[in-house]
C-alpha cells in the first residue's frame, strides 16, 4: 500500500480491491488502538490505506528527522529539524552544521485540518504523544533564516516531494 502512488504500471492491482483495503484499514486502526510496539509501522500503513502515500513513505518517529526544502519566497535551501535535539529551521553549512536556527511554531489543534488533523488525533488517541507533537511541528510554521518569511512546513514539503497522482 505504501508504494501504491507512482508510475510503475501496477495500479490495476489495487483497482478492484477497495473492499479489502477498507477492511485492512479497520484492522490497522484496531491494532493501533491496542498500542502495539510497531506503532509507527502500523500508523504508516494506515496512512497508505487512507491514500496518504507521501506521508506513509516519509513519516518517521521525530527523534532525528530532517526535511530539506526551499523557502517559497527567496528559494534558499532550508533544513527543518524535528527531533529530540530541537525543532527548528536553519541553513545547513557543511562545516558549521545548522546555523541561524529559528524555532518552529507548532500548529495549534484548532488550526489543524485535513490529514494533519487526522494524523494528530490518531496519534493522541493511541497515546503516541511524541508522534502527535512532531506532527504539530510538521504541519506548523517555519521561518526562513535568510529572508524571515514564514511558511507552513508540510505545504512546502508536499509541494516539492509529493508525487502527482493520476
């Protein structure tokens, strides 16, 4: 399911499987509610069942996650860090590391919508508070260290990396 989006010529394999996929989603959701050790794997599979193929393939546990993107205003390469070491935007320098760090602004619950809201609600429901906190930052705001413009991390990451579905 996680690899369903793409131009690999196998889309017809899922075409007649809507009922089985829906049943699989119910089983995955029940498994998540049991608070399994493989929570992230199950969560990613559920994302794929919900046709969120991009997030199913890139979402990690937010202990050491980096997202590279371009500022939508000045095109500067910005590194977004979400993990135990901090939650910030920065310019990555080969010799100096992450410089000119700016704290990320997590999305408040009332501002989340769509897949971000759904992901955060499921993570909270299942007691995955670290995952829920990371999702709030991923769907929150970042400031470009170069031009100081503010943008939504997930929107820019999706725009640059999400495959075009047919």
